[in-house]
């Protein structure tokens, strides 16, 4: 697990873009649970940090494709899968597993 950010930097229902080992990630805090995913839509590469989170899904701001934050599965087109990464909280640190 690699340090990604301080928990205090990602408030409840907040998002933060970070770079970990050269990879741009989007961190999301949903009711105290941290999710980590790539910050680029697998459809056409749109940045996802402006996407809306609802019912455990992140919507791409460009075309509205909805991705499950736990599995990365796309509800609207199964041909696309968002890369998601395991994340955990240790104290005030968010750690992610890029392996």
C-alpha cells in the first residue's frame, strides 16, 4: 500500500485528484469509505473528477456513463471498465494498492 493523501484532504462526499507513482488517481470519500480509481473515463478519456457520485456510482461528465466504485463495471456499456484500486485508511492517511 502506498500513501496517496491525508484523510483530512478528502472530506465526506468530497473528491481529490492525486498522483501516486506517476499515475493520476481520483480519491472519493463516501460516508467515510474511501474509493480510489483512475481519473480518466475508459470511454473517451474525459477527466472524472467533475463527475457526479450517486448510489455508489461515478458518472462521467462527458457522456454520463456510470461506473460502480467498487468493481469499476460500467452500467451503461459493459465494454468499458474503470480501473479501481483497493484503498484503506490508517490514522489520517489514505493508502492505495496499485498492484
